[in-house]
C-alpha cells in the first residue's frame, strides 16, 4: 500500500474550523449570558447547528471535486516538548465528511424536536448550551488530524454527556446515571490514553499520516514487533468499548436513559456511541496489521450484539428497550469493522442508516411519553395508534428499518454485514455469521414486542379501580397514572405538536431510503480511506443470506405478534427460567464490572491506605516516638542535685582507673 498523505486545505475548506467554533461559541454565549438568554437561547442553539450543517454540505461538495479527496488544515502548535510535537490540526476526508453530515444533520433535527420537548423546562437554555457543547466536541473528535485532537474531542464528549445525562440532577437516578457514565468511560479512556503514549514511544508522533505510514513501513521491514501492534490495537479497542457501550463496558448506556429523551437520541443515534466505531475505522491501518486485534474486535462485536438482544427481550421500559437495541446495533458495527478489508465501509453505512432510524425511534418514544404523562412502561400502553397516528407511522417505519425488513434501510446495511461474517475464512465464519443471524431474529422479536404493546391491542391505560382485567388503584399509582375519585383514570393520549412531529417525519424518510442510497454510493465514497468493498463470493451467496435473514426476521416478528397482540400482564411475575432472570438483571453485567473493575480498585486502595498508615506514616511516627521517648528518659538523668553529679563523676573516675589498671596488668 502506498504511503498516506493529506493535501493542504484550500478555498472554502480552509475555514473548516468554523464547524467546531460555531456550536462551541453558541454554548459559551448561552452559559455566560445566563437567564438573560432564557427567551431566545434555544433558537440560538438550533441556529448554530443548522449553520454547521450548511457548512458541512458546502465542504462536502468541495471535497467531492478534489482529486485526492482530502484536505488538512494546520491551525497552530499545541505541544512542542523535546521530540513531542502536537499541532491543532483538522482533516476533512470522505470518512470525516459523512460523520460531520450525520452529526450536524440528524443533530439539527433533534435540536428542533428538543425545542418542543423542553418547552416547559425552566432549564431549557442550559440544556441547549450543553447540547451545543456536545455537538462541538463530537465535531472536534471526527475532524482532528491526530490522536491527541481526537482525544480532546473524546473527553469533551464525555464531559458533555455527563452534563446531559444528569441534566435533571435533582433526581437521584439521573445524578447516579451521569456519574456511572462518566466513571465507566474513564476506564476506556485510560486505554485510549495509553495507546497514545505507546504511539509516541513507537513512532515518535501521534499524527494520523505519520503513525499509519510507520505501521505500513513496519509491515514491510518488520521494524515494529507484532506484540506492540497488538497492544496498540487492544488499547484502542478498550477506549472504543467504553465510548460505544460494548462488552464489558456497556452498562452505562441503558442508564443514560435518565436524561431527557433528546439526549438519548443524540447519544444513541448520531454521536457518542458511534465514536468508538469511528476510531476503529480511522485506525484501520493499525488493525489490519494485526489479525489477533481484528479477531478480538469481531468477537467483542458478536458477543455484544447478542447481549443487547437478549436483555432487550426482557425490558419493559420503552427507552430501555431502545437503549439495548443500540448496544446490539453498535455490536453489528464492531463486527463489521473487525472483519477488516472492505467490511469497514459496511460498518460505516450501517452506522449512518442507524443514525436515522434510531433517532426516529427515540424521538418517537419521547413523543409517546409526552402524550402519556411520562409513562414509560410499555405494558401500560396499547391502542395508541388511534390517538398518535403520526408518531405511530414514523415509529413503525423505524421499527421496520431496524429489524431489517425489505425494502427499508436496515435491510441494505445489516444483510451485507451478516454475509461478510459468514464468509470469513475458517470455522469462525460460521460462528460470527450465526451470531449475527440469531441477533437479527431476536431484534425482530423484541422490537415487534415493543411496537405491538405500544401502539396496538387493547388500551391498557383505560383502567378502572376495580375489575378483572384492569389494574387496581395501587398499581395505577405506582405506574404514575392519575385517577379521579371514582377510580377512572384521567390520562388522555394525544399527538405531539408539529415542532416535534416534523423531525419524526424527516427521520422516517431516512429510515426508508437512507440504507439503499448509502449502500449504492457511500461504500465507493469511502474507498480512499477504508479500501475496496468486500467481494460477495464465499461459502454463502448474497441471495442465500438474504433469504435466511428475512426468514429469521419474519419468524421473530411473527412470534412476538402472536404472543403480545392481546397485550400482556401489568404485574411483573417472578422469572420462570434462569435466562429470563439473568436478562432482567442485565445478564449480571453490573456485578461483573464490580468484580473485575471496582473490587480490585477497592482492594488496591485499601492496601495502599494500609501501607501509607502502617508503613510510611508508621516509620515517621515511630522515629518521632523513639526520639521523644529517648529524650524523655535522658532528661530524667538531669536531677539538679550536686551530690548526684559528684557521685556520677566519682563513678566515672573509678571506671577509668579500673580500665587503665586492667590494660596495664594485662
């Protein structure tokens, strides 16, 4: 492979720094002006992201006209210490371009939706400030031309996500969820930081081009050991697992649902969880150089997609189900980028399609909750399609897209990943392909369950205080449903306002058409960065995999429809099997993290405290006590009596004379 070079930015692309500056300045204005911006601050936040999207479209078309399809912009020197030189530089190439369009385009729609969703929240200005800070950090992450700039955006996204997840910090659950996300991400960030240190120690730089060229030269001349490349790949993967919610660091992602619904859409669809996929795709040269690192990425992706599917089948909260679907779908992306070669592009196009249908699903869930007085339990929905037809239609299109039904976007982006997994060389191809196929069936099951229980069947929110098929007053109270004195509920589902439904309609169109459009154009567009598309010949043909996948999807959806078309019980009963019990407990992932990450840290901390108290402090305190005690005992010899001193002098003289006589006689 030829060496990697980036051309200097010219023309409009020389102003690409505005992509980060505009939302960042907007966030600063909203935070610094305080309550003076309460009346119009949300519109400033929307306008900033819209302006960034307009610039992204302009830069995209200019990049399209360049022969080398890349533009690098060096802004200023950031670090210059000894041999370490780090510049604040930006890179706009095909991979960056699609991410910038996704972040600003889908982000703009989520911002518009948030204007309506947060209309009655007194902290709306602060919310949009954090929102714009999040977008600015994510844009810096994908625009940076070296790993230090990527890390700066990486940490900025982590900070903004903490602020947004715990936005309603007066709620203990929200405050805990924000802290959990922040701490778990720190585990992954340590791996990423160590990877950057190892890069500098090995290649003397953190610039993309220089690092990748160093890897290519090492492959040709074996100047860098396979162990170093493996360590580099695994450390980068650890960072990616933290940010993208992959095993074993996925537990923060479902708890992030404690934030406002627009936050869930932005984190789970267009931005934060895709950062790990972006980093692995950007680092394709590093992972291609070590097959073991690629295998670990594929294994993590396959395992995580099944974990997300299994837990999603057992959850009853509408946002919780969607959260675990995100865990699963990101697993598909990791599976794709781990396969290497042209499969990197397959992971990216599924990421882009996922940005549309998952944002639509989350915003649709927010619309349902908005019309149901924040009720989140899907067991207490039912029959809502009559009252929320726009939300029902747009959510339905997102549902068909995520389960991979033809001809919706998920069909065109997920099937090629399953095909590439099956066609991986060796017996592992059957393993990874089987996991991806099983995941498709489980996705169809739990997403159909979610859709049917929410919008179809009998309305379970029309309850009376007494009755065979209705919840009693205590159950209604625990469900958050208000009742009149005679026991009838006063909940009236209603459609959301236009400012919330228009973004749903636009995202629904993306759920229908985005997959096909990207599968026919984006793969070729990404070729200069990620390589050629994978060849379709292998142990299984494309047609065979398509038939298998559609068959599994139809079976999964049909089983869910038959089981839940008439609703479900409102009272949660004890799990009948171990797998259901484990799924309800998130497959004991929190317990696993406590044992693997938290417990060793606690034990190490206690050991260090003991060493500090008994060792370091013990030595210091012991010396002080020895000198203090010794001086006290010596002080007792000074009695102040002349006869005592005379006796001491006499005793000393006798001893000296005795010693002299002993020496002379001896």
